[in-house]
C-alpha cells in the first residue's frame, strides 16, 4: 500500500495540489452552464412552448377586440318523389357580431392567459424538481458533475504529487525494506492515477453531453470557480438587498407570482361570466332563393341587410359554489406565493450564515495545508542538501507527513467545495445564476 494511504482518508475525498494553476484557456463553470441551458434541445422546446402560449393569448385578444365575421354560401338540391318535381335552394350572406358588454369577462380571460404564459416561462427557468428539464435542473446537473470532476481531478493531482515526491526520494534510498516500501507506494499511487484518469474521462463525457457542446480539456478549478462566484455575488453581500433582488429575479417566486395574477384575472372573468349579462350586436346581409326544376323560375326569394341586438343573462343554480371555488383558488395562490417567499428568504439567510462559517474553516485549513506541505519539502530538502540517505525510519516519517498533508488538504478542499455549493445556491435563490452563466433572456416584468 502506498505511503499516501487511501485508508487514512474518508470515503469522500476532495483535495487538490497546492498552488495548482490552469492555463488561461480553461473554461469556467459559468460558461458550461450557459452552453448547457442554451443548447439543450428540451429547453429549446420549452421556449417554443412558451411562444405558443403567448401566441394563443394574442390570438384570443384579437378575437375579443375585433368582431366575429362569417361568410356563407350554399346550394341545396332535393328530389321529393316521382310525382313531385325536385328543386333547389341557393343562398349567400355575410354577417358580423360584436359583444359590446360582458362585464370584462373576455378581457380578463385574455389577461389570465398572458400571465399563464409568463408563469410557464418562469417555471421552465426555475429549479422546481416537479418540472422536468427546467433550465435550473439542467444547470444543477452540470454543477453536480462539475464538482465531481473537479474533486476527482484534485485527487489525481495529489496522487501525482505524491509520486513525484517518492520518486525524488527513491534514488537516495538504499535500505532494501525502504526501497520496497517506496516502490510499492509509487505503484499504488500510479494505480490510483490511472483509475482517476478513467473516471475523469467518463465524467468529462457526461459534462459534454449535458452542455451539448464540445468542451476544452481544461476546466476551472474549485478555487477559480469560488473566486468567480465571489465576484458575481459581490453586489449582493447585503442580505436585505439579496432578498429584495430575489423578489424580482427568483424564478420559483416569479412563477408563483404570475400564477397568482393569472388566478386573479381568471377569478374576475369567472365572476363576470356568471353574474353579468352579455350584450351582442349582429349585422349582416344575405340573399336566399328557391325554385323547382320543372318551373325553372324562382318561387320565393328574399334579400336585404339586417341589424339585431341580443341580451343574454346566465342563470346558474351552482353560482355560489362556483364563485366560492374561484375565490379559494385565489387564496391558495396567495398562500403558495407566501410560502415561496419564505423559502427563498430562509435559503438566503441560512446560506449566508453557513457560508461565513465555511469560509473561515477554509482559511484555517488552507493555512494548515500550506504548513504541512512546507514540512514535506523541508524534510526532503534537508536530506538532499546534506546528501543523507533516507532510512526506513525516514520513509516512515515521510509517510506520516504526506498523510498529514493529505488530510489537511482534504479538509481545505472539502470546505471549499461546500463554499462553492453555498454560493451556487445563493445565485439560484437570488435569481442571478443565468446572468452569471451568460444565459441572457429578457426579464419578465412582475408589474
């Protein structure tokens, strides 16, 4: 078993090489999320669905504002029996009808459809687990894969660093037991590196799949992602400002808000339909003519314009029940909105508190990690500078130093990973995730 003993570490290992940097060409988590949401076919289908809702609302609005016009023409032929001649009736006409009063039922119904379209769009961009293939669920999948990929890569880099340390020590070791232990440890860590390479390739393929684009091999580290998220969240460090912003940008909240507005207008339309008369004006012009085949001349004919007015008043025996049910739907929507506000408020407040603690832990672990790493380099340098052979006891001591460094590095990256997760959750709760990810969409107005 290698000097960097796997058994020393917990099952979940999140660690990285001290001072590890990536080329400037590395792609950020924000960019991957932006690609994933932009290119995901189901999300594109969601956009088309929302457009269909908007077009239906526009079509209904036009049907409401403009008169209903119909044009008719026909010719009917008949043969009664052998003793009576057949005949035909020819007619043509045009008519128009316009509802001049319905208690605003039609207009309120159209407004309800408008808000329904906005609510559906907000739902598609939310993180609601009950709405499959939302933009938020796609982003969450990418984020989860990214954290896994970054953690595996960090473990691989740590194993490689251990190999480098042990390989540097090996030429200065002549004790047979020490040499055997070193070679075994080097091979063990090489096996771990090879296993990590396979897992990295598989996870990278998953990232490419969910982003629907060909990603470069270099992706930002957890440290780089944490720094980027700090910049994105800098304007919202004031908790009250973050909560105010969430009321304008949190898509789960907006979806509930728009559903409330949809329900209010539908309630108004329902009340008008059940309690208000409908006044309709009809105008038209037509011509009708009938004749027999035998006579060949018209028997009867009529033509001329007409104007009419019709008033209808609905009578519903279940009126009280229908109105109460509609009222309850509005009350339910208000309660759902209140719950959504409570949810994101709690998420923001609790996440800020937890983030402060985790950041402090990460700083403390980082200092310990750096100190442990320095002990390793000093220990090796002392032997090299003195041209002193590494004994079996020295290798045992080096093993302990490497394990201590691995543990402190694991603690540091564990805290950092948690901090990145908290910051991601804050971006989602505040509603700025897609702004940060470069996924731009026209904001839906809540007014």
